[in-house]
């Protein structure tokens, strides 16, 4: 049970709700943002003192029933409710290291999809493996270290670096928000993993944008259905984006494709021919 993080998460969810969202009167003398603690306690049918101690990180572990009642009172989504249970230690908590080894069947699958750009990303946002089209569309990851292949570092490079274009993607702001959400989940699942802890601490220290988003404690992802890459050689290419969860290793298989016969499919086919040498064709 991560008492401090649980308290912070509860407070952040409470403060985003308005009284009218849960059928309560606003009242003329409301000085606190969102709901009051005693209002959450009433809605969850628990004592105000116990809820206050939960937010302060001083309460013993709540039961699954209590957590479900709090989740209902705070109008949590399924993803937020799952995160709440992980923080409270009532859901499976993988306290070891996050996995970076990719199943051989997934490696073979990537190679059998020449018209689809694909890669596998770890729970901590590291690109673990990729196919040739992904390298042509994004970059050649082969010469990069694991530190450099981390998409969270690409999304939040810090003030000491030049502005990162993130491969010219059209949804850079949404991608940055999703990275923060993923790292929140990773830290809750692997609270003793030095790699995850170090990455979060590094980004909070070097990127004000990351620190701001981190303090929002959002864990509800926004689905990304399409994405446009601005490629330096072939120009804009819009792809369908599918992300499949590999639950046994807590990894994600990311696939970028285009409808057959479309201009974007033809552009991907051209990139597939050019391969990693696409940059050689820059003027």
C-alpha cells in the first residue's frame, strides 16, 4: 500500500468534482475546490475521520468494499478505479522489475507485417523491438542505447535540449499526456523498480511540463485512433493507430497502418522500399 500516493490521488479526484456532479447543492460559502472530505465520506458511507486519514496517508489499508464505495463516490472511471486498488495494495502489485524481454512470437509477428509499422514498448515507455517500417517511419533505433530509445524522454526532453518534434506527430500534446498516465501506472505496479523510479524522478526534475501533468494524477487514457507523422522525406502520412496490450509481460504492441489502396498506404510502401536509408534522399 502506497499511503502517500493513495492520499494524493484521492485528493486530486475529489478536487476535480463539483457538488452538482454528485447531486449536492453548491452553497454560498464553499471555499474548497471540488467536494469537501465529509461529502465524499457521506457518499461512500464511511466515517469522515477515516476518509480524512486516507487522504493524509495515515489510515490502515481499506477493504475492497470501501475502495469500491469511494470509487463510486468520486465517480472514478474503470481505469481510475483499478489505479486506486493498485495504490491501496488490494490488486496484484508487481513489485519487482518491469519486463523488457519480448516474446519470440511477437518478434516474428512484426517481421511478417511489412505493410504495417510496429514496435513493442515496455511499461516504462522504452522501445524494445521494432520492424523495418517503424524504423523508416520514426527513426533507426538500432544504434541508440536503451536510455535513448525511451519515448518518455523523447516527449519531455527538458530545457537543456532542443525542442523535440516527436517525429512530427500531430497529437504531440495527447501523446505527452498518455506517457504521464502510463508512468503513473508503471510506478504503482513497480514501486521498487529503480528504472521506473529513476525515470519519473528524472523527468520531474528536468521537465516542468512533465511535473505539471504528473501532479494532475490522471490515469484515464484517451484513445488514439489515427496519427499523422510529418516525415522529412515523404511528407505527411496519416496512419491508423492500434495499441494491443501484452498482458503477460505488461508491454504494448503499437501498430501503424493505412487503408489498402489509400495514398497513405502508398506512402508507407515507399518508406518500406527506402528503409533506414530514407534520410539519404533528403535534399
